[in-house]
C-alpha cells in the first residue's frame, strides 16, 4: 500500500521519543531464539538499519530513544513464565530465551544503547510497564513508533497510546510483520489513531527542525 504521509504539526522534538518495539537479538540475531528456529524474515531484519538514522537525528534535536523489549520472566526452575497461546504458537521458546540481562533479550547492536529501556510482558509497551513513568519524568509528550510486529506489539502500543491521549507517529516501513498482507491491513486500520509516515519522510521532517544547541 502507499504511504500516507501526515507529519504532525507543532511537536516539540525535544519532548519526543522514538519508541521501538521488540528489536532484540532473540528476534533478529541468527543465534537468537527465532534465528535458531529459522523464524526470521527479510522485512523484519531490515528494520534496525532503517531506523538508526532516525535515532541519531532525533537525538540531535534533543529527543530520546526508548527501547521496549519483550521479556519472558524465568520461573523457579528456569523455565519461562509463558502465556499458553504463545507457547502454542512458538513451542521452540525455552530456558534463557528473552531473559532479562541475557544476550537474546538485549537490543540489537545497530540501535544500542537506548536512552531508556523498558521490559514488557505482553504486546503493548504501555501494559504494566514503566513507560508512562519515564515519559512523565523525562518530559516526553510524543512518540514515534516502529518495530515488530506491526499487527502485534506495534498496533497494541499505538492503540493504548491513543487511549491515553499520547500523540504518535507510526513508521510505516519502520515496522514489519511476518506476513506483508497483514502488515498492510494493519497500517490501514491504524489511520484513525496515529500519524503514518515512512522512515525517509520522518527523517526529513526531523532534520528540517533546528538542532538543539548545548548551553
């Protein structure tokens, strides 16, 4: 589908954060949980390099980068506390996968380090996480959102943000799903709750704003 480029008006980029969803080694690295199970796809693998210039440009305008990272909390025996539906969908997930502090749980090298990192246990980065606290404490009003998957963590986060009156931009080619048809349908369905811009247009919009001069 074609991009619907609708740049927001009046945003203070110094009060804006780029939020990525689940761009972690266990999803993207060849030695991560999904890589070992041969569950990757090209559209997802391309995201870090596409998003990295936006991180740098936004920081140059005083903005921040927040990484939301999917987390499987280990039980007493080390087996992850995992929802039944996810275990059925991804039976290959096992001890050590998406464990806080582990290689697989970490943000991919291309984007590391984030300014803030939040652990999330479900699709939305706003569900039972410290994201709203970070936004208030750091003076962040607006979010630019990308990551994986479009119809899962990205869509859930954008809808939750809309319910909380948090203004957002969705990176239309800065998110991806395992099925392009599902990706495109999700972009269309979210048009009423978020601005939609591709990464190139978002980068140009940010770079057109004045740089923040350190005092």
